[in-house]
């Protein structure tokens, strides 16, 4: 964990992408893949105020802490309507809970596979917490950083919740489950790569 790199692509008002990984090169490559083609960019050694705030949020989420962030600072206008809907719904999943690809699909529309594709191409991980979306049998499913990284995120986000609940997404209930449900399902053992 101490060798983790964090990256932010932002201007003074919007965040265009976030990334984390085990090398600066990987993080930069990830960020270059999510910056919209019509947005000029350059690397800065001194982060802007927006970037500093975003780094703090990234670190807090990575450490399993609750982190306040407004969805409105994320630059989503260039994304498809479906991707925006899935990301906005995923953003609402609170720390300590997970939902399934299928549950998101039922609320948003589309298929679990389409939701999974949005999670795999999430430009704002972990601010939009795609690590909190799991398979319908409460196993991890996939994760761009590897399922061991997803497991570690969820293990750090345990909050001792003991029951499922619903959150409203566009007036429809999205069932969310305590992280502990996933950890119990996995036998609290970190998955093998």
C-alpha cells in the first residue's frame, strides 16, 4: 500500500479522470486513456487546488475512509447517457455496502454485462466506487486492478453493517448489501490471482 501512486487529470473546476496503481507510468497511462480528446493537457509537478482536493479524496477512499466528494465536479458530459447513468448510480453506493451488476442493470436498464463494461472503463475509480459492484452471488466478479485489489478495498471498508437496505436511484430501489456479506461469502480469504 505504501508504494501506491495516485493520479488526477483536472482543471480548476472539473475532474476528467483519476487513477491509482503501483507505478507512476501505469497511472499516467491510465489517465491518458480517459482524458477527452478535445481537452488539452500537460503534466504539472505542482498540483492545482482541485487536484490536491481530489488526491486527498482518493487517498481517503483507498484507505477505507468515508470521503466527501460532489458528483458535479466529475467531467461526464462527453460520456454516453448510459455510462453517465451507471456511474451516477454507482457513485451513490455508500462505504460499507456493495450491490450487484444485475441489481444496477435492473434499476438503470441495460444488462449486467453492459454495467460490467462501464465498471471496467470507469474513468473515476475509486471516486466512483466500481469496487463496490460485485457478482449476483456476492463473489467479486472482475476488477481492472485485479480481484485482490478489489478484495483489499472492500476489507478496508467494513463498517459492521448487518442488513441489506435500499437506496433510491431515479425513484427505483437499488438493493445494497453489507461488505461483510461478500467477505463472509469469500470466507474472509483474499482471492488468489
